[in-house]
């Protein structure tokens, strides 16, 4: 789903984008990928690196199937890489860097895809 986001003074674009993803699609014909209980503490961008900090409890809300976990991770990554200012992603749980998002290595989305 393609959307135009309204950003107000003081709002960070990357964080606003992730919050809209968590709200799910506007179209009733589309299905949300991210579990309703999933939440984010913060999203910040520094020197081209986007830090997505989740509560550790959000990891427990992930589906058991790795394919579904991968879909959630790639949905977040694809959306964030749509912003020109982001070259690298780092996922954190309560401030500690994650190596795995459920059972999926975060290295698969760590760097902006070429092209």
C-alpha cells in the first residue's frame, strides 16, 4: 500500500513511518502483516543508521513461523529503506542490539539493498 504521510513539526519521518505501519493498511482489502500487540519504543536515524528499538516483549508477539517473522522484518526494512537518509538498519530490544528477529538473522536487512 502506498501512502502519503503528513509530518508535523517535531516529528521524525522514520518513526512516523513505522507508527503508520503498526496501524496497518488503510484499505480493507489488504491484510496487516505486523501483529497487533507488536510495538516500538523508538526509531531514530543517526549518520545514515536507523535504530529501531522494540520492547523485548514485542519479540514474544511474533508468529512462530520463520517465514512470517521474515515478512514482518522485510516489511519494516523495505519501508524504512524507502527513505533516502537510511543506509543501514539496526534492531534493538530494550536498547540491546539484536542479532535475530525471532528466528531470522537481522543481517539479511542490515544494509540498504543495491539498486
